[in-house]
C-alpha cells in the first residue's frame, strides 16, 4: 500500500465532522484494500486510525513529550516548516 492513499484518507477524515461520512470513507478505503488483496500492512493502518503506533500490548512506556515539542522536533529535522496558528 502506498502511504499517499493513507494520507489522503486521513486528510478526508480530518475535513469532516460527520460520523456517517467518516464511516463511508473508511468503508471505501477498506474495500479497496480487500480488492487489491494487500493485507500485509493492515494492522499498522488500524493502529494509526486509533491514534497509536503499536498495539496496547506492545506499547512502550510514555516518554512525556508534549505534542508541540514533537511538532517542533519533526519540523527541525525534516526541513519542513510547521504551520503557524
């Protein structure tokens, strides 16, 4: 699976507050996965949709870094400017 397809899904989900619309978008996304028979990264996709990186069983101890600090670090090391709100 291409990360671009997942990024588009997350963008579409973020742009709506309607629960039924989100369900439809997720349904279409998973139908496409089923059609392409590409299940090898499905577990990672599910974890990301839940806002996690790994399952609760494998989850590492929390390191206590604030969200803004993580954004700052990613912006600094990736070279991409962070959005100013």
